[in-house]
């Protein structure tokens, strides 16, 4: 699998993202003057938006294109469908429930088999949850330091309205798939749709 080794904070700066969106603390403040950029072309804006979404969710081009095709074939607005598909990935749900500090950490927790969906162990980070699914930390993994430390650091973390979490049982429920206004990311998904529909 392809791995992007660019430091996270540097990539955030390139894409104009706040590291907090990814679960990182932005304690380091840059004192450098921003370079004067030429006026960005329409294609440049569309490409940047696509790169931003791929970076946030940790998805590569081939998989992302597949998500776009699926979103296009679904009824409703293509851009909103795309965001709904990305948000319903199990690694993102684990991050949103507060069981991991970052989406990368959530991905690793899932890959190592520490998560169950409706009582069945899962190890595929791209698995999509459905409304009514119960996502829980596997019984053998409840004492994992990485999950406990994530819960402590995410204590003030707001769980989205489409999810419900039970910290005592280390489990969460998917109440419904998210609507676009419940996804708190500054993304103009229409630009991505325009880029792919060329």
C-alpha cells in the first residue's frame, strides 16, 4: 500500500487545514509569512479540495474514485452522498466516538482486530456502518492503553448527533447516517463533483 510520509502539520499547512480537524493539537504556531500565491485556477481549487478530503479520511485515489462512482449512482446530491459514504467508514466512526485520537490511530485499532460491529470482529477500516449498527471495543481489548488514553484526551470531545456513545461499555450506536449539516468539516464537495464530471 502507498504511504504518504509527508509530516502531518506540513501537509495541513499546504492544504490550508487546521490540524485539530485530524485530531492533532496545533500547539506549534508558524511565524513565517505566507508566500504570495498567484490566483488559483478553477482546476487548482477543485484539485485542492479533493486532496484535502482524501488526506482527512486517509483514502487513496483508486478507492476515492470508487466512492465517487457509488455516490453518483445513489439517489440525492452526489457531493452529500460522497461525504456520507466517507463518514460511515468504520475507522472514521471509531474516531468520531472518541475511541482514538486520530483517524490514523482508529485505522490501526480496526486493522488489529480490536473492534466489533454487531458482535462480530472486524479488521477492515473501509467497512461502512449502517443505521442501527452497534460498534464496540472487543472484550479482550478493553484494557488497551491506546484506547484508554484516547478516551482521556477526548473527554471534552463532542460526539456527533448521528452517533450515540456509552463510555462505560466502550460501545457506540449508529442512530442514522449523517446529514451534510452534521459533518463539521469545511469542505466544498461540489468542487470535487465538478472535477470528476469533466
